[in-house]
């Protein structure tokens, strides 16, 4: 299961600052049951925007995570809520099959 978000920095806050908090929070969140990793990608041509992808075993695992269990994660998310805009791109099941070039 993948959860994909577009995150845009508000003026005065940099992608690098966001990434620092994102890495710190992700290290803690990834200890949750069913967490399978996260990725952060900068959007081409938009230096203030990133794509965040979170991988979870199931939607139920993702929904069951408790960001408030860690005071550090709670503080990072509260800070980010003030300095970024988050647009949910979507929630995607892992494909049953993939076609990959040789």
C-alpha cells in the first residue's frame, strides 16, 4: 500500500528544512507495525515542492499508526502544519503484477 502526498513549502521555509524534520519523524514512524519505508522526491522545476511516498503493509496498518505517541513526531508535524501545504495525491494498492523492461 502506498500513500502519496505533494508537499509545498510556504515562503521562508526550505525543502532542506522540511527534509530534515521528515527524516527525523520518519525514523520514529517507521517503527510502527506494518511500516515499510518512505521516500521523498523533489519535483522537477519546482524547488519548493516534494513528493512524499509512504509504504505500508496495509491501509489498516497506516490508519492504526499513532503519531501522537511520540512527542518529537507530534512537534515536527505541528511545525510542518504551519510551514507547508500538503495535498493528498492518493492511496494505491501494490500492483498484483508489474511489466518492467528487460
